[in-house]
């Protein structure tokens, strides 16, 4: 059993959704989303984080993000933001 599988099993035993645990850095968020949607770029993820479109958890000197939060951001329509997002 790999470390990730063990982590998910423990989270389920405690009643947590493994997708909601913030354990991905900015680079890992990009890799995860890029595997789901080839149109996601490192710059789009970095810009979304800078605009606070991602809600991360600060641990030490960096922010960590959950898979659930990354998927939510990817599914959000750019017109949902007051300024119209990147749809120009």
C-alpha cells in the first residue's frame, strides 16, 4: 500500500473527504488540473492564486490547496466574477 493510499484510508476512517485535505502545492495543483484539462496552464493557476480565486491553507512558508478546491476553480465560469474574469 502506498503512502497516498494509506493517507486516504486514514482520512476516510476519520470521516474526512480525501479530496478536501489541503496537501498540494501550486505546482501539484497545475499537474493535477492539467491531467484533467489540457487547457490549464501554469500561468492560469498562478494568476488564480494571486487573485485569491483559490482558498489555500498556509502551512509554514507556503500555501497548500485541496483537490476539491482545484476542481471547484476549474468548473467555475469566468463570468461568475464581478469583473468578468479573463473573458475579454
